[in-house]
């Protein structure tokens, strides 16, 4: 078992946290009740864009800074809520003039700057469906997603258009309009966004929107295979808003920085929607990751709440605590992480280096919002994902031979005993639940059994209900009768001072079924050698016993998805000499 020491909240921290502000959460939470925190459209209905923008416009927040966008070279552009109201109105009116219908898909292929946020919120206010794409995608992943999503409009830059879209433009006959940013003459076949916006009125009234109308089309990270297009609806905003309150402790006075690109669901749910519904100031940094740059952004922007990912944290950890201590991080009061298991080491590092332990949160593109977390008022159990959020009901399901929940007819068995591993399942009914994989109803139907949504992840629970991640069902290793979660092995390896990151897979073995093989990235300054390898093997054996890796190889560049996840399936395919599968979301090695 993982070794961990709980991080207890002080009374002051507890008092400052939301649970004490909203005592009804613990007693009589209901989604109807949660919805009352939002305004709703004047004539009924619910629209994400309205909750993020319009409802601040008749309040004192109107002239407050909504967005501070720092571009690659450090230039800052700011928009107030009133600016957002005007600019997104222009964008919505432009969609109207282009003949876009409610629910039709508007794709964005834009770097993180004001244009991206204006187009995203303008699309939502208009009632079209938003699909942001990661701007580093190549032509084929872009084409595939626009085709699968029946994209009607694409907003991009002239440079991205020429390099990524022009080569596949003639294979996208359904794409009717390509709008490009900037004031230069637009490339052939595109029109100028700026000229289009200039011709439109800066007033737009959000039309009645059914809470069940499509709002977002988000593609999954492609960690386990070809990305799926998850459909979300406007009422998701109820979960975006409340989960940000409980799990991220967001308040109107906060300066919030979410490091994810809106091309991944985190960058939309918590990089655009949730923070703006709280009326706070959102920081956007379009620069590449560098430890110094990120610490500088935290310092200069006086960020109070920071939401990032384990892979970034691990890169910061390579500098120990000394680099962080060169910056004034005194404004920071809450740090959270998502996307991959957060090693206990990282939680403790946060406490030392940033002054705050890191709060893990678990969710998926499909869930639309955070479902499980070490949320604000709770003691943190490092290595655990935390407890289900109010309104979220979780179960662990007994597994069958294929490692996933065993479904007999339409029934499944839930596990009540602590410490037993099962497939993590959620009771449908939370507002941000996906409503389909676009054009793949069978796959969607296959996600449900016995009244549960099956996540594809394996976990266990302790006596107090904290959920402990074991691995994706696809990644779990069966070795000599043991069921081994890669996370536990990776976390243990990371406790060794020489290790920066680790990826663990099962390699087929005639005797054991599979043996545990680890790919390890060493910290800067540590040379690869047999001594280090032997030391690591011994270190892991002492701590993990029978489930320790039998084989360790060094790998300076573990394959990651662009959303920052270790692609274990690729390590495995390479190991077995099998086809590498869909690589559209692979982060190219630097
Ligand atoms: P695909 O579904 O295309 O294979 P993906 O599952 O990586 O890609 P996302 O929806 O971006 O796509 O990621 C959700 C998954 O990320 C979860 O199912 C889980 O495996 C992992 N994950 C997210 N948060 C955590 C966390 N806090 N701890 C452990 N794993 C996490
Ligand atoms: Mg997934």
C-alpha cells in the first residue's frame, strides 16, 4: 500500500473554505438548489455564455477585468466584463449574418488570446456549439475533428490556416466559413474576422436556450485510442460553477490561472466558463512552459488560485524547492491538479515549494466537470483523489475477466469493502454529464450499465470513502496473480531522488503473465548508468515487494499526450512491436 501522511487543514483554512460558507452542501445538496446560484435567462432556460458574461453586466463587476491575456512575448491585453459583452455580441451577430443555426458547430483553432475567448463566449451566447481545437494539431487531426463534428465555421489565424488547414481544405466541403484574425489581407478562401466584427452591432440579446441544448463538442485526449467527440449541453454550467466553488475554492475576488489550453476540456470548463461565472479575473498565459516563466506569471499576476497538471508539477519539481523560493508567491492560496494521478511526492512538494499542498481533482471529458477531489475544506490524503463532490454519487463495480466492470444482462455488482479495486462508476444525473459521443451512439450506450456510467478507470476506496486511483482499466498489469496499478509503481519510483518521471507497463512474460517494466526519466544532472538502474530496482523492491518493476530502462522523453498524460499504450505498443495507433494527440518530443 501507498505510504502517506494526511495533510490536515487548520481551523482557519477550514473556516475560509466553502463548506463552511455553504453548510447546506453537506446536508441538503440538490442540483436544483445549486442552480439557484446562477441567474438563468430572463424568459427561462439556461445559457452558458449568459452566465459567464451577461449576468455581470448590470452589477458592479461590469468594469472589472475579466481576462488578462499574456502573449508569448509577455505583452498583456485586458478585457473587462463590459468589453466581453460588446465583443462577444459582435461575434454572435456575425454568426447570425453568416446564417449559422442554433446548435451548429463553430470550431476554433486559435492561440490563447482575446480572440479565442471572444469567439468561444460569442458562440455560446449565440447558441451555436463550441468546439475548440488544440492549435498545435497537424492538418489531419484538424480535418478529422472538423469532419466528425460537422463544422460549419472555423476561426483561426492566417498562419495556422496556411500551414494546417489549407492542405486539407478541399476535403472539408461542409465547412462553410473560415474566419481569420489579424488585419492583413486574408488568405484566399477565408474572410477577415476583424472586418466582419467591425460591421456588426455590439448589442446582442441571448435567445431562449433550453438547458438540454448542445453547447460544446469536446474531444477526449486520445490516451487510450482514437479521440471521441463528447457532447455537452448548456445546463453543464451548473456543475462548472459549483464544482469550481467546492473543488477550486473560487470566489469573485480571486485571480485564477488555469494552465490548460481550451483544446482540452479543462481549458474550457475551468479555463473559460467556471471562472467567469464567478466574476473573477482570469489569467491566460499563451507562452510555452518554462519553470521560470510560470513562476514569474504566478508572481506578477498575483495569482490566488492555480489549476494545473501533474506533468507540469513534475517538471517544476525537477528544480526542487529552490527555484520556487526565488519568487514572491504570497498571493497564492489554493493549488489544484488534474489529468493524471498526482503522486504523493508532488502534494508534499507543493506544501514546501509553493506554500500549499496540491489538491488533486479527478474527472474526464465525459463528466464535463470535477467529480472527485480533495476539496477545499477537507484534509488532504496525498495520493488519493479525494471524495465525491456534493451531488456526485460514486461506486466501485466488481470486475470481470476483461478487467472492466462485470455486466450480467444489465446488472452490475457494487463493492462495499474498503481497499478492493473495482471500476469507478458514477450515477448519471449530474448536469455536465456528456449526452453522447457525436455520431457514435453505440459507444455511448456502451458506457452505461445497471444504472451507472462506467468511467474505464480502476480505483479503490478507504474506510472514509476517499477514492484512490489505481490506473486505467487498459493499463493495469496482471503479474503472477497480482493486480498492479501503474500509478503506485510510478509514484514509488518518483520518491527516489534520481527520478523525474516514470511510465510503467506490463510486458508479456511466459511465466508471470506480465512483468512490470518501468521507463524512467532521470533528473537533470543524473547520468544514466547501471549503478543507478540497480539502485532503483533495489529501492523499488524494498518498498513494493512483489509488485516492483523487474525491468527498468531509461527514457529521457516519455511519450505524452498534448494534454500532458503519459501515453502508456504507446510505450506498450513499442515494446511489443505493435502498430502505434492514433498519434494525433501525441506531444512531439522537444
Ligand atoms: P481517451 O479517453 O481518448 O483515451 P483520456 O481519457 O486521457 O483520453 P480525458 O478525458 O482528457 O481523456 O482524461 C480523463 C482521464 O484522465 C481519466 O479517465 C483518468 O484516467 C485520467 N485522470 C484525470 N484526472 C485524474 C486524476 N486526478 N488522477 C488520476 N487520473 C486522472
Ligand atoms: Mg477517457
